[in-house]
């Protein structure tokens, strides 16, 4: 990908987001995805490819940091219990149930091993609600749905990588599954990542207090976003959870301890330019890559994979929420349905697919294609229908 292609893609992103700013509930990521599919047929973009390194090392730290530091700490504290439950227990249950269901459903269509089904499920469990959170906030007066969906997405990106790594090793390397080993690795990677992010954020927040120039304070936020990610990854723990923890702690410090009253304004003025630029590139690049992964004959099964992922997510959410009286009284069936449908698969799922190719070899092209197809269906159908669904529930509640 050369500089001319990047500039053109960014300009397309500018045009789409300009329309998005003028039209309510305009699904900008979906439009960018479809434009990307169209661009894939132009010879000028034939050399454009998105890789796992581009997403993980360049795009993901910034997007996670933005979500984390902009997430109100009071809202996170209020919904910490349910966010943690959905991002850990909920994610694990979803992967196991979805994998089992896909293994059963695959019989008439293709030969899919149980471990292969679990691998597909682990790729489809992380959520990426970037295209629906703003719509949820507009359509509903109650922010709890958007808060839970966004909070769950931030945390489950990290936990899903651990799950994916285990199942990928079993599928491609013949490694056996040990529950004790999995729990140990999961705890080590997760706790280590959070600790690195918290330490990094504490150091940067102290530095901010001694730095009063706006441009240098913003520079420190860049160091925090990418430094916490890279240091954690190099130490063998979760870079994703590290940058999320760093962003959350910065948000906490901004609310209570950092005396620079305009620092959040300075941060927003910078990162609110970075975020749409990255999102435009991501969804356009995913669209351009789409045609490379969808040349296969199992679209009926892809549809079943998509439907199964929705059903399993609904059942797991309902089971967890209805098991606790406090959550049961706070979240009704309409809320559960909205949280379910808002769990769109996107950037992280694509990153895991690309990781399957780059780090573990090409693997099974059919498995990669059908998983990519399910991600595409999720992006299209859930993005388009989330506003009508949320508006309908809001009207019925009046």
C-alpha cells in the first residue's frame, strides 16, 4: 500500500463521514465497507492488502485507547460487574456453545472438526460495536445499553485473543487442551496486561502534571497508547488489556486528580481526528480484502453460522443476566435483545483471521472464508437494523 492509495482512502473516508455528520443514524462503517468492496475491482487498488500487523500494531492500540479514556469512569464503575461477567465467563461460554453448535450443523455442508468449530467460534466471539454505539445513544434515553456494549467490547478484545490462541494451537499444532493450563495462561496474560497498563498510565499521569504545554501533553498520550501496548506484548502479556487499562486509568485521573482543566479538551481535539481516520482505513481495507476470502460454495452454512452466533449470544446473555437479581431487575428482555444485536463482529475478528494466516500458516482456506463471510453478514445486517430495532423498543417503552 503506497502513499497515494492511503491519501485517496482517507479522502473517501472524509466524504463518508461528512455525510454521516449530516445524516442521522448513517451506518458509516458499513458504507465504507461496501465502497471498499467496489474499490477491490479497480486495478489501482489491486496491490492493497491489510495484514495482521497493520491492525494489531498500528490501528488497534489507538482505537482501544480512545474508547477507554473517553469511557466515563463513573459508568464503568456502575456496570463493572456485568461487563466483567460478559467479557470473561460470557465469552468462554459463547465460544464453547457456538463451537458445539457449529460442529453439529456443519455435517451436511462440509467436514469440520470439533476443534475447527471451536476456532471459528473464538474468532466470532469478540464484538466491535463501533458502528452502533452512537446510534444506541441517539435512539435510547437510557445510556446503560450503550455503556454495557462498549465496555464489553473493550475488555473482550483482550480475553478473546487468549481463547483464540489456545484453539488455534489445538487446531494447527495438535496441542491438547488443558483447563488448568488455559486458566493459568488466561490469568497471567490478563492480570499482567492490566498491571502494565496501570503502571504505564500512572507514570504518564505524573508526567502530565509537570508538563503544561498542550502539544507535549498530547505527545504523552500517544506514548501511553502505543507504549503500554508494545511493552506488554514484548513481555508476553496482553497488549490489548494493557492499553485498555491505561486508557481507563487516564480517564479516572482526568476526572479526579489531573489539575490541567483543558487536558481532556486537548486530547479530544487530537484523537477525534485520529479515530475516524483509522476507522475509514480499516473498513475500506476490509472491503478491499473481502473478495479474496469469499470465493467458495458454502453460503448457506455461512448464514447458519451467523444465525447461530446471534442465538448463542442471546442465550448466554440471558442466562448470565437472569442469574443475578440485581441485573435481572435492571435489564429486561428488550435490553437483552438490544445488547445481543449490538454485538457486531468486526475489526478484532478480522485481525484474528489474518493472524491465523500469518502466524500459523494458511491453514484451512474454507474455514477462513466461511468465518470471514459470517463477519461480513454481521457487519451488514446488524449495522443496518440496529437503529430500527432500538427505536421500536424505545417507542414501545413510552
